């Protein structure tokens, strides 16, 4: 591992590289915060993908790619005279110091647990100067729905709004499942959408309470479906047939075959 001095030198090299690219590369010089934003979103997903795969070399690479983007935004802001990277770093450090009085404040050294910290997290954040006006106001509307639901539930938990016993959530899941089925019987599209949303929200809540990452869980299921459906498609083509030529029973048989092979 590197020393603190080596880490600082590496970050300085990144800043120097950004300065050079911004001043000498036409493409980099032409970029704005708005033009690189979509690419930053892609980098976040690539980092997430590397973490889920347990790919440590890939994770190191993707962290670097994301850091490059963050430094890029700060460099653009510096040119505008708005702020620079030091302002961003100072803001996050000040925020973390404020949110962790058990580490940096008068309560430093006082015994506490991870659960106690998590349970009061949003209440501590609410005391911040220039913080969000409401607990949920900091959640972006553009955030993917699963992550948005999970974030809302976590923030509510941080204020004490949560199930007393995690097993109690299953009553809610069953209730929402019943309401979704009733809405489908009514054939009202808007009501169906609402009830399916409620059902998904309840299932995500259950996953959270049982310490299962719903995004990772669904991603894993999608990968499994891709493997098995690809096997179904490949086996069908080997027989000189098309998927549309098969009966559902024939497709199920090949699907089960792929499943038995561990796909």
C-alpha cells in the first residue's frame, strides 16, 4: 500500500493532468458540466458493476475514472470562479466531522454502536446549517426507482419511522399483493400501476429489513435470466429451429435443462 505522501502526490498528478487536458486538448476544453454528466452516470454504474462482481482491479480502475470526472467538474467550476476542488473537499470533511460527534466532537470516545449511529443519522443531519429542509428533499427525482425507494426507507428509518419487528413487514407485502390483484381484476390501468408500485415498494422494504440489497438481488436475477434464456436460444438454433416455433412446454424443458446445468 502507498504512504500518505504517495497518495497526495498521485492526487496532485491527477490535478496536473486535468489542467493540461483542459488547456491543451480541444475535446476536453469543449466540455461542460452538462455534457459530461451522462458519462459520469455511466461511470457510476461501471463502478457498481465491478463491486458487485468482486473485481478489485476493475474497482480500482473505475474509482479512478469516477475521480477524474469529479475533478473535471471542479476544474470547470474553477474556471467559472464558482469554486474549486479544495472547496468540495472542505465541504465534505466539514460535513463528516459534524455528523460524527462520537469521533470528532465532545462525545469522542463514548461507546456507541453502528445501529445507534444509523438510527439517529437523519436527525443529526437535520441539524446541519444549509442542510436539506426536509428529510426526503435531498433524494434526486432522477434516481432509479429501486434506489430511490431504498433511500427513502433508509432515511425514514434514520428518524425512527420503521417496523419494530422486521417480520411484521410480510403482512404489508401480502396486503399490497392482494390490492394489486384486485386492481388487475378491475382492469383500471392507473390503479394497477399504483398498486404494483405499492407492492414493489413493500418488497424493497422487506429486502432492506432482511439486509438484502434489492438492486443487487434483482441484478443477479437478471443475469441468471440472461444466461438461461441465452441457453434456450442457442439450443433452439442448434436444432435449426426458431424460438417462435417452439411450444411453451418445449421451451420450459430446455429452460429446466439449462437450470440443471447451473446456469
